[in-house]
């Protein structure tokens, strides 16, 4: 089931992990894809929002993690392009494996054996690159190639696992699921300073904010 956040954006609550659907000026965009068994829910959500699978144009990934890229295989054979931060792109394509020398990387390597390499084109994004109305912001820490996306036109921020919602506020990605929490804190401060204001904010976990999203992020940044 999808929940409307605004006239042009919808939230998927996939049993504790989030995805989003955005009509970006007539270009339909899916943001993150949940776990491997969420493919049917993602496709059903298109219909609930008034679209068909053939309407989907692109997939934006905030980062490489089992619970954010797992549903990609549901779109094999669909004419969509996948976009992801340049440092996580080789993990999505299977050209590299996560590092064993980091606790998060070791876990990623363990579970990535259950992921299929997507059949669609994968385009790496650098900091400041644009896709439609979205600008990519390199926000490393949770993963080395983590990115957030902001559409100033839509007043929408897609925050992935840089932060998570907890009790009506944002919290930084914790040590257990992050490569480097010092980098997480730096990324939050940097992103809050550089990104334009946005109302709707969709984190990778927890409840999205429909108002004052960038203010909520700035509140967290001020404590770090």
C-alpha cells in the first residue's frame, strides 16, 4: 500500500523500510526498492498511485544495502535506468564486493550473496549531479557511496539511511549499521548546510515528514 505525501509523491512502508514513488514532472521515479520479496508490493503500489509498470522511467538508489536494493530484480526487463552514488555503484553491479575489514561491510558481503545483479543500466552519480529535478548529495558514512536526493521544485528530500525517524525527530544512522558514524555526523551537518529547504522528507526508516523536513534535519545537525 502507498500513502500520498503530496500531489506528486507517495510513501511505501515496506515492513520497516521505506521506498518512495515520485512523479517528477511526468517522469515516474521509484526511490529505493526494499528487500528481495518486496517486488510485488512495489509494482502494486504503482497501480494504487494511478500508474502502470510501463510508466516507470527510473530508479534512484540512496545506497547499496540489502533492504534498499533487494527489490531491483522485480524490474528486470522493464525499460528503466538505475541511478546510485558512484562509490556504491560497483556493489550494485557486482563489479566489487563489500570490504571484510569493516563491520558493516562484512555484513553486506554476507547478505549480498542473496542479491541478483540488476539487468538494467546502472548510472553512477557524483556529488552535485542532477537527475530530472533531483540533485544528488554525496553523504557518506552509512555507506561510502550513500547519497541523498533533493528536488527543490517538488520541495522533497529523500534521505535514505543518513538519518532515521524516531519519536517525531531525526536520529543519525547508528554505529551498528554504518561504516563510520563520524562521517555520518559530518554528512548530516554538510547536507543540512548545502541543501535547499524542503517540506517533505522521506528517511529510509521511520515515518516521513510532510512539513518542515529540512528544519527537522537542521535541528539534528545543530546537536552534532
